[in-house]
C-alpha cells in the first residue's frame, strides 16, 4: 500500500514539474519572438528614414493618410431622414467623402477595387452624390433604403424635369402615318414618297427641319440593318453606333434652332479638366484631362465652351458602363465648374446645370449635375431613350425624339447663359465707372464659388500608388457671409421655369398665382394683362 502511494506521488511530482517547464518554455518562446519582431520593426523604421526623400514623405501623407481627414466634415448640411424622420448625425456629403477616403487608402496600397468601388471613390472624392446609379453597389449602399428614398425624393423634386411633350401634334401625326405605311407594306417606299410630299408642302415649311429628322430615322432603319441584328453585335464598335445612329440624329436636332450647339466626337479633351489635373499632378509631364467620346460645345468668336458631355459603349458590359458613368459624372462636374467660373450674377449661377448623355448601343440615358449644397454636387437621372430596332417598333421614335429635344433645350439654355455672361463682362470692361480711365468692377455675385469643390482625377497611366487626393478636398475656410441659404436656392429654382407650361410671354401658374418666369424676380407683379 505504501509503495503504491509513493509511486503515485512521484508520478504527480513529475507531471507538475513537466507542466511548470512547459509554461516556462512558452514564456521564453514569446520573449524570443517578441525580440525578433522588435528587431525587424527597427530595421524597417531605419530603412524608411534613410530612403524616403522629403517630397516622397509629403506625397505619402497626401496620398494615403486618412488621419488628417478623419475628423473633417463637409459643410453641405444635407441630411437623409429615415422612415421615422430621424436625422443622422453626419451629413450626406460627409458620408460619401469619408467612405471615398477609406477606399482611396486601399486603392493606393494596390488593393483591388471593384468597378463600383472605384466609381463610388471617384464620385465621393469629387464631392458628387451619384443618384444616376440606383444599384445596390452604388452610393446607395452607404445609406438605408429609407434614407436613400428620402434623398432621391428631395433631389428629384428640386431638379427633376417636368416631362411635357415637346414633339408637336403635327410631327407626331405625320410620323404615325409614316409608321403605318411602313408596317403595312413592310418596306419604306411609300412612306418615303409621303414624307417627300410633306417636305415641299407650303403648310409644312415651318416644321421642315423636324421632317428632316424623321427622314434620317428612315435612312438608318433602311440602310443600316446590321446595326439591329444581334448576330452582328460582336463585330460592331461603339463608334459604329455613334457615327451611324447617334451623331446624324443629334446633329439634325441641333440644327432645328440654328445650330447653336456643336457636337465634337472622337475622344477629345476638355481644357478645363486638363488644367485642373495638371495642378494636381504638377510633378508629372504630358498630363491630359478626360478623353471624352462626345463634347457638346458652344462657340463664340474667340473660343469654344463646354456645355455638356457624353460617353458611348457598344453593348451592355457592366464594368464598362460603370467606368463610363464614373468618368461621365466627373466630366459633367468639370463642365458645371467651368460654367460657374464664367457666369457673373448670383441668380444665373444658382440655376446652372450640366447635362450629360450615356449611350449603350441603341439605348441611352440623360442626366444632369447640379451644385446643390455647400460642398456637395448631385447627379440625377432625367430620362431614358431607345432608338427603334425594326419596322415593328419604329412608332416609338416620337418618344426618342422628345428626349433629344429636351437635351437640346437644356444645352441651348447653357449656351445662352454663356452669351449673357460674355456680353456682361465685355460691357463692364468697356464702360467707365466713377473715375475716368478705370473699368468698372465686376459684379459682386458668384456667391457659390465657396460651394465648389475640386475634382478627383485618376493617376497617370492608372498607377494606383501615384494617385493623389484633390487639394482642399473639404473646401477653403470661408466667411459665413458668403454662404447661401437653402431657402435662397429653392426660391431661385421656383422662378426658373424653363420646364413649366409657361406661355410665349413667360407667364406660368405657380403656387396658386401667376408668375412671369422671364423676369426671374420674386417681386414681379403677378397680375396677367388678360386677368380681370
């Protein structure tokens, strides 16, 4: 019995000693590994301090440091309410920008981002809320469904176009007859004869330019059948669609009001985006701005002004369309910024907008970009259009034409704003003020300059490690007296009635009273001459 007891006792002692030694060995191992890790860190720190030049250290701070922005907030004061009406603590502009900064930090460290992540990053760093992309992977993913719907409702109420028929009844009726003749005969021969008679009829001369547009549609349907066959889709390029379908139609529609606007296609470059990008990447050579598939231009005697932009793709390829939209939104913002730098008076500046067109084969979408708040631009969808692909669907061309007329009207409005601004500037340069031989000072306006923010540009050759943040990402410090209230903006939007049913003299019925939208002043007499 005694021997058994001592046997168990010795065994227990051995096991206890083994456990003690195991614990000690584990502690020693941790100490050794910690010393190795500390030595490795010392080497890395020493290497970094001896190899980084001052410029590289500055660039690193500019490119990858999110710390200096983590406590910053945008000044937009635009908040999205949930279903209970509860407002979040952080503004919409701050949400999209801080998310973009996080993505940027991953991007410059060569972490692969999806097309949507890159688009969200580019839009956020450009201070643009992208409401054109309604997918779950767009900026919508940063908000709850209720918040997004609340934001969309607010922005569409403010900037959404009031859709009204721009194609006259005579044009619509004429096209309906042409469509029925074509569908009856399953060819365009008789329809062409009828259209030719309309073009020479005395009572149709006032709409002859519209009839030319209808004729171009017939030409495309009859002479470019391969454009509409799926089996040929792989053989076509985006420029086939652009040159054979979109350019002839857009040019013809622009001609209706005297070719005020010109379209330049073939990946040309906006000078504004080039100069802006050169400021960011000043240490690089041969820097160029966005290569744009379509630029909508207004020409004066001295120069051309960008008033809109467009991108084209040949077919539905999600990554390509997302990348195109990412570029198009920033192109449109650059156009808007260019207009803001031209216009002198506050009222016109408050109503400036930039319109864009995204083409995918025979389909397209138009949208507009607005400087909605201090430090926040908003891109909103406006309308979709699709060119008919056969005789069976050619009746829908009236809807297609209607959207093109809307886009044209908006671009022409931008052109007129430029004309007014240039003339005003010339008048003030040439006129004398109180003192002789001194030009009068420019208008005091342009209060929205402080609202503007820089655009994010992709790094040269798309080398992620070389990417740089826009300078003054959250804007310059400013005096509160320069700020415009949201109420001021909304008042201007009410009086801007290019999309209302105003008569030819500018009278429109708004908010229970008649207002003249040509005068563009809230204090105008609201009594129409024909009212008792």
